[in-house]
């Protein structure tokens, strides 16, 4: 899930979570990791429920360009993709591929082409190259697009290659309608603007096409859907041609499938794949939401307790316990500064949650903000429902969160160790420099301070604080896995630490 949906997380968080799990950090006992994965599951299910978004590994969206070398024949394309994990790893795709451009209304908008390897095009990466030759440009066959910055969906997954390809629709625009007076007066512009508002049927046509494709037996191949595909082309060109797209009464929809989520319109249960996916995602999301609300109720239940005096009921309500592998001798020297840093971090993170109307810490990290609660105004929550606003808000949230985490890592955690602590010391599975031991003990203190507060407070918990220094905590876990002995931070030794300072100083969001 982290590999396929990690792009929805703030920069670097998916890799951090995967590193934690690989290093043995427990999913069942560490609430921050558990809550982040749960919120990511909720976000993924919401995308599946609302827009049928399904991650396809062998696919991508690529900029379309023309073959300047004139080496591609009609029916061929060239595509070289760069690996996400290793930017130097470039793979040239060969074989059958499906190329399309959103939106697709006509069955012929999806083109099955042959992806070939052309050495003269090796310098082009992450772009789909179309040929110059042929009776008709392939981009025009894909929903009537062109190469002026359009992005094309390409998949080379053999399971998604259709057995046949339909003839592409003719997207040639009709002759433009000229105004009777032939002048560009203010009155003519005002009249054109009014007519555009009256004849803007693009959204109506799109919804009718989706509903009829679901309800009719032939789906997108039905005569009604083919007619709507042509009307959509007219509606797109209407601002330039002045030819309106007029929907006949037989194309009007009176009952909508349930996956379109139109509460004010009559609906029916769709038996096709979109309906089944929608209901399955909705039911799963309900279960996850109920579990999340139950956990939140457990966190808020009960009163505070004296330091170090939390009851077992309180610990069990959190469904977690402090990992002894991450608490090492020597952390006590940093505990007071860790408590102060935690209180400051809790205030700053809570303010960020209130600003964006996010109900939980994990939702903040994942970017699950639409319809959030908190102190966000109703106007803001309503604005978050639009796709463009939600995207911009999520991007701004990720930037502010990354800045906050980087600030705490550099200004609160990476404080220079005092001179006496710079000598080399031993650990169970080797020896480390005094500076590294200082930071490992400090990370342990951050971990202890966070659990100490969360287990003893009736206020909403903040679980992400110690994981700002997640690399140091992962080092502690790795060393405990190598040896069951306790850490000894008192005996000086001469060997060096196996990890460079530059590597250990990377923030949880520094990519």
C-alpha cells in the first residue's frame, strides 16, 4: 500500500514508514505507524469510492511529444520511464500499450499501439513520443487531443490490453458561426457570454454519459452514449465555434447509479463494476471509521494520572505499550529537554490541525482534510469539497508540515552534544562515537517523553513527536535485534560508528 499510494503522503513519509517497518518497528504496538496506515487506507478507500481511483503499477501519465527524428511509423510510440527509487534506472518499454487521454467518452479514444525501442530517442525520458507519419495523428484519435502540453495515460500491463480496438471518432469541429453584424462590439461580447452560459452543457453531458453507460446493456457502445460522445466534442469546441451541443429528451437521465452519489436524485444500485467497487469501498470505509472513532473514544476516556503512575487500563485503551528496545540507559539526562520540546511541538501541531480543520494527527500527516472538523469554518470546509481547492490546500498543508518537522529536527534535536559526551562509548553490538551516543540517547528520551505524556493525559494524544528522529530510533531497534544485551553507554572504546553523521541527521521529511 505504501508503494502504490505513498505519493499521496507528504514528501518522504512513505519511505520513512517503510524503513520503520523493515527495521522491526512494530505496527501493532506503535500507534503513530498504525494510525498513519489506517488514515492512508481511509484516504485510498475514499478515492476508490468517489472516483474509482485504482493504482496500476505498470502505468503512468506522460507528456505527449512528436517524433522529431522521424523514426516511428504509424501505430508505434516510444516510451522510456525512470524508476521512482533510482533516478538513474531508465527502462524502455516495448510491446503492446494502451494510450488514452482523459476524458474518454468514445470507445475509440483508447488506442492500442506498439511501443518500440529506438536508440535515436534514448535521450527522451518520461514522455510518450508519437509518430509524424500516418493518415491521422494518434493524439487526435485520443479524445481529439493535440501536443500542446497534454498528458496521456499509458499502461503496459498485459492484463489491461483490450482484445480489440474500435475506430476512433471524428473530432473535426464544425464551421464557426459568425455574428450577423460582423463586429466585435461590447454588446456582441455580452450576448456571446450569455449564450455561453445558456448552452454550457458539458457537465450535464458528462453525467448523462456515465449514467447511461451504466444503465444500458451495451454501455459505452450504445447509440445514446455514442451520441453523447459527439455532443461532448461539440460542447468542448462551443466557445470557439458557437455551435451549441443540444441534448434531446431521449438523452436526459432520470435515475442515477448509486456510485454517482446524487442524494437529491432518484438512485438505483448499479450491478456493474463501478457500483460494486463503490459499495465495497463504502462498507470497508465504514468499518475503519468506526474503529477509528472507537480508538479516539478510548484516547479521550479517563483522567490524567501522576507521572509514571498510569494504570494498565489506560495503557490497554491506547492499544500500545512503550517499546523497551527504544529506551536505553542514559536517556534520563535528556528527559527534561525532551518534555519541553514535546510540549512546544504539541502546541504547534495542534494549531496546524485547527487551522486546517483536521480531526486527528494521522489525518494531518496523510493529508485527509476534506470535510474536517475542528475549528475550521463551514465556508472553508465547503471550499475543501472542490477538487482544485482540496489539492491546493493539501499541497500547502504538506509544505507547512514538512517545514515544522524540519525546524524541530534542526533546532530542537540536532543540538550539539556537550564536550564530555564526545568520547567514544560501547553498545551491545559495537561501539559508537560519543556524539552518536548522545543523539541516540536523546532520541530515546523523546520517545519516552511522548509515551509518558500520552499514557498519563486525558487530552488528545500526539504520537509523531519521537519519530522526527526516526533514523536514530531505527538504529536502536536494529542494534537490539542484533544483540539481546542491554546498552552500556559508560565504557569508552576506540571504534567508530558505522553510519555517517550526514546520514543520521536526515529529517523525517528531508528527501
